[in-house]
C-alpha cells in the first residue's frame, strides 16, 4: 500500500512510503539475509511501478506479483498520539491486492514452490470469501506436506463483516498453521477477558507447533514443545511511531529461527528489531537504522 506518515495537517505535508503488514515483514526478512518472494497484485500506474522498483531494490523476488489493468494500490495514513501509539486511516476498498488468487498474477498452486509461507489476517480479510476459504485449505495441505505456514492475525475489524466471521476464519487458519505469531491486543478484541496464557493455550489447541504471543513492552509469551515461557524484554529507548512493530518483530523472530536459534533467542532478536523500528516514523525504517540482531 501507499503509506502517508509523519503527517503535518497544518503545513499540508506528509512523507510518502510503501508499506503493508506482510510487505514490512518481507522487507525486514530480506535485509536479514532471507530469500524472500512477495505475492500480491498491483496496478499498472506509476505508484505501482515505483513499488516494484522498491521491492526489487530490497532484494525481494517479484516474479509472482500480478498487475491489474484497472485497479490501483490501496492508501493508508498513520496518525500518532503523544505516546507514539498509531492509528490508521485506510482507502483500499477497490485495491488491486483484493484480486489476489482470482485469475491475475499468482495462483494458489504457486505456493507449493516455497518452504515457508507467511500470511496475515489482513491477507484473509481482503479476499472474497471463496478465495479466502481456498487459501486456508491450501495452507492446510501445505502444512500437511511438511511446509512451514506462518500466520499473524493482524486483526482489523473494519475489514471484516463481523467478529464472528473473523473468529471462524482465524480458527480455521490456526489449524493450518505451523508457527503462530498473534498479538495480545488482537486476540483480546476477539476474545475479551482471556489472559495471555489462556490465549496461547487456545491457539496451541488448534495444532501450531510454535506459538509466540506478542504483548508490546511486556514481552512475548512463547509456547514451544509443550512448554510455555513468559519473557521480560528491555523497553525501547523511545517511542515515536509503533507502526510496523509487530511486523518487524515477526521478521526478526523468523530470521533467527531460520538460523537455528531457539525461540527465546529469536524473541530477543525480534524485540531488538521492533524496538528500533518504533523509534522512527513509518513502518519501514532506513537500512542504516537497522540494529544488529
């Protein structure tokens, strides 16, 4: 999506970037040395062309990105409060990404060519119901075939017709997931009153081998090999904009796990990256601001 951040409504100014939850994670994974392909649909407009140039400059394989003749990328604006906590404003009802797996660009069979498939609740939310169901079924088949399927809810209520549809879709997806990377805030919205441990137990009951519940400054709770561990992480030096915090944590965590590090070490790596990201405006920070993880 086209991102508007560092907005000054008085001066009529904003910084333009390109971002989106799965894209943010893909960029950080690529910067951390992972071989990444990104699957989406864009338009044929100048913004879409520039997006492709940016993705390729980040080392991302764009061979499966489709280009829709009449649709454009979505747009979102980031509004931050005095504590750096962000809220989003979206314009994406007719975005090209909503046509994914619908005859333009990649098809679901293409997913079998990868060892790890990463997607989010936003991925599911923007797709038509039949395509969403087919994607979840495909993910389950890939998990059964030994692929790693990684899922982060990234729950955005406005993208769903109702909470019940989101709950049913996420629960079906958890059953198709190998590594679960939910956030406490998202789960608490859908299941009010559950403790972090109850949330982890609930998701683990669907079958993911690994559950990492992100919980902001409290540090993640990790369920791995039947054991649940609470963590305590050092707070970020400052908070300017929390956009991309969870996405960057996911990238740092996964990159460390791919290197063979244990979940606790991987969580520390994810926390270091997220702590650096929230010190800057926008979801994707400059390369030179990347911490050593």
